[in-house]
C-alpha cells in the first residue's frame, strides 16, 4: 500500500480525539487557558449538556487582535518557546493543541479584548476555516463560545452520553477547577440556571462548603506539612496541604479522592494508594476517604507532558512522594479526635444542598437575566425566593412573644458581634429604602474563641428592607412547654450554618471541651454498665460514650501484636528446604528487601540465579501458607507500598487480633471493662479496630434532649 501524507483537517481531527473527548474536556482546556491569562473571575455556561452550547468567559489579559487567528493553529502557544521550557512547566497549557483541536470538531466564536484596547475583536472558526477578524464591543478578557460539538465527526458524537450525564461531568470538572483555585471566582450556569458560584476569597473551606455542603466542611481536618531535603523525603522542598475528611465521611468509590499537583488536577494511583494506606486503620474494607490534597514541588521533579489531556503525571521519585503523603496524612489523623459525636445522623436523612450562601451583591456580575418573571421586577428567581422568605420571617418575628424574644436575646449574647455587627446595622439602615434584599457577609467573632485561635467568619443573613436580624427567630427554648416554632421560619441557606443557635457549634465545643481520649478523660470517665452483653456505656462531662467491647479489645490486641512484630525480629521456624524460582523483577526486588523478610522470620538461601531455597518461615503466623504470604508481600512491595508494613502482614495481624479478642454477647465484669477502657487511652489510634469499625461513638447530652423533645 502506498504511503501518503494526511490532510491538515484529518490531522487536526485525530489530534482532537486525544484532547477533546467530551464537553468536560473542553471546559478544562478553556478554563486552564483563562487561568494562564491571570483571570480572577471565570464564568462557564452550558446548554444541552455542553454539546450544543458551551461558553467560557474570563476577565484575563486577553489576546492580541493579530494573534486571534494564530491562536487556533496547531502547536501555537504563548506558554513555552524552546524545549528547555518543558523541563520546568509553570503554566497549565503548553502544548498549543487545545484551541486547534476544539475548532476542528466544533463551531467556535472567540471574542477577546485587552485592557489597553478600546474595542474587542471577534473571530469565527468552523471546520478549519477562519472568518475575517472584526471589531465588536466587549469587556476585558476572553469569551469563547463552542457550538455543535462533533457536528462534522458523527462517529465521535454517537459515543457521547446523554445531555444530563455530560452536564454532570462538566459540573464535576468545574468543581475541581474551583477547588484548585479558591482565590478565583467561578460561576457555573446550566441551561440558564445558576448551579453554583464561589467568591474567590482564597479559603478552600469556603469552596468545599459551597460545593459539597455543611457536613463536608465541618468534618474535615486541615493538613499542612513541609518536607525539606534534610527531612523525610530527601527531595527538594515539598509542601502538602488540603483537607482530609474524618472517617465518618467515607464513600464507596474514589470519586472524592481529589489531588492537585502544582495547582493541576491529576489522577494518580500512587497518590491514591498513599492516601488509602494512611486511612487503612480508620476505614472499613471497600470504603474510601474524602480528601482534597495539594502537592507543591519543583516543576523539574514532575512531568506533566505525559498525555494531551494532562490528567496524568510522572514523579521523579515516586517512593519518596508516597512516603511523604503517607506520613502527612497518618500524622494528621492520629492527632485528631475521630470519635463520631453525632451518631444520630446515621438515622436522619440529611439533604446536602449546594450552598449559595457565599454569593455577594457583586457576584451578580455573571447572573443570567434572560428568564423574566411576571411581577418580579426582573429579580433573579433565587433572589425572589429569598425576598419572600425574608418577608415571611419578618412577619413571624413580629408575632413572637416577649418571653421568646428575651430568650433569643439571651442566646444571642453567647455570640457577640461587636463592631462588625454595628457596622452591619449602620449599613442596613442606609439601605432601608431599597426594596430588593441582598446577602451580606458579617464576621461574627466569639471573644473567647478569638483569644485562642484565628478569627473565623460566620455568615449571617440580614433583611436590609427592615434591618431585622433573622437569627433571633432561631433561638431554641431550653425549658419545657415552650411554644412550638412554625415551619420554614429560617431560610434554607441559614439552616446550613446552624441547626440551633442556642447551642454552640461543634467547632466551638471542641475548643473548650477536652477530648475523651485525654488525661482529663482518663481521670474523670464514669463506667455506667453493659447493654446487650456487647456495648458499654461511659459518661464523661456532657456526653454519653458507647464502647463496642469486641472492637475495642481487638484494637488493643492488634496494637500489642503489631508493636511486638515491628520492634523485635520475628522468630523463624525451620522447615524442609523448598525451592522458589523468581522472575528477574522478583529477584531484583527481593535482593533490595531481603532484610525486611529476615526481620519477619523468613530464612531464604540463594542457590543460583533466580533459584532460592526457603528454609524457615515466621513462627508468628501459624496455620498460614508461608510461601503464599511471601509472594503477597513481595507483590505489595512491588507496588511501592509502605516498606515498614506490607498490607498482607497488616491483614494477618488484624486477623489474629480479631480471633484473640473478647466477642460480642459475652459478659465482662466492671473491672475487666474498666481495664479495657484504660488500655484504649494508651493507644495512638484508639478510634477504630484494624478493620475500620469504630471502637466508640458518642451522644451529646443535647442529642438526647432533642430526642426527648426537651429541645425543640
């Protein structure tokens, strides 16, 4: 068959197959271009799942008018200039393929304006042909509209999923981009309706709250660790930061394991394995953690030029990256209080709504106003609903009895507002003449809390029409026979922040209430008794703790066995020599790790190349196929696992600890139970058994009072 050159159109469509897989990949490429252009606000709008209509607008630097056509040519970029630049890539884009690939399979319109230009410039690209560049009105930055994706490649279009599924994938991608850039304002609009928006305030926790809801933001632990050449990794400086979900936030897949390397969202099996290995003592099998992890390291130590979509990376020293992340996550989890203090949530169906509480008046910059509602003065639908709720709330507040008002004021005194509140009230008075309510952000500072930690913002909502503080109606009665509250008194957005304003938040309680596993807890806990011959009730301060005797004893036994196994060399039991034949890779790995196997209790003698004689096996692991265990450990080490404890060994110790522990439905004396509790206090991680089941959960006094309707 004769060889011939492909046409440029064919080349572009082949290249587009790697870059443009579906609408979400287009969004990723265009948003990354906006980030490289130093945009501070980015809007993404889609219709029909992003297949028929997709627009990304930013307020970045813009494109020179003479470069508009060149920007859509293959391998045209402003990010790099020579091969050496590939060694330290600092930008998101650098291949110069995205715009050309998109334009080859869709109809594209680009409008761009630089700040120093008087007018914007517009170009249309369709099937590789360019329209003349024309001057149009426009704002600073760039707006790219993509229509009719794969209109000229029907074979590709038929592999797209339904519009709703494609829209969901676009939204997931925008969420990850927003998480990666908390300092950038993102606004996502789907079929004319605003789905979510971030303010770009720079706080990751705010973005997590806005995207995933209250429970994710509340039950997350902050991680921040730096490793230098002289410490753990031996690499150049490596910074790790982000949020780790408590074990109560587990999921059944890896969807919520989110990694960013130098600000770039990536999927990497090494990072997932390090994270999951660190969580292993805290999670049950087949459960995965919620985590948002940022790794910052020298660009020379990571290669992002692996795939056109740039979702994969290669690390120069994978083992040390693994060890650093494993160490960081393990230390954070081991220091945290991981007792589930809200087990009632297991029986309550919570609705996780995506919060719009972080929208400010200025955020209406991107607000869609195409759909006009009759008699609503063109106010967006969400603002109209908020106005109705505010009016209803104000009317209900006016009917509250004086006794209830006094209680509400007494409760509010526990949350002093100070100067911030006075400023908000002054602002409310100035705006009283305005008819449309706006949300404002008011810092509420707890004086005791501010004295010990950084001041944090608690957002409150005000009806600026009447200057009424909507929080007053949420004060819960602490006495019996109080007047029941009417439903829908408080807008949904405010309910996300606080279940009951008369009760301190979980975060505030943690500042003043000592952890159960503390010196104070060890001194003051009171053992109440056993129920169902399995669970022990323990009182400490204003909480009722319930301990699973089997899980607790299993954890104590596991830590004891594991400590003995790690500290002293394993005892070897001699057997008749058994020949093992290794592959070249297995032999290389064994020679690197043979000291580890000797520590376990294996005695292995080399006979010749690739042939070894197994002469002794670990006496600590009775009734096991020692040769099979050897190969399981070797395979685990081949996957760059934690050398100090292969997963197979961990599982064997856990199994032995389980068999040696007291079972459920077994009576224990008070003395035995008290000794078991005391042993839990000596453990580094007393919160879960080695299989991930909790050893202890807690009910707050307030939870019980809610159950008995003492608190409404």
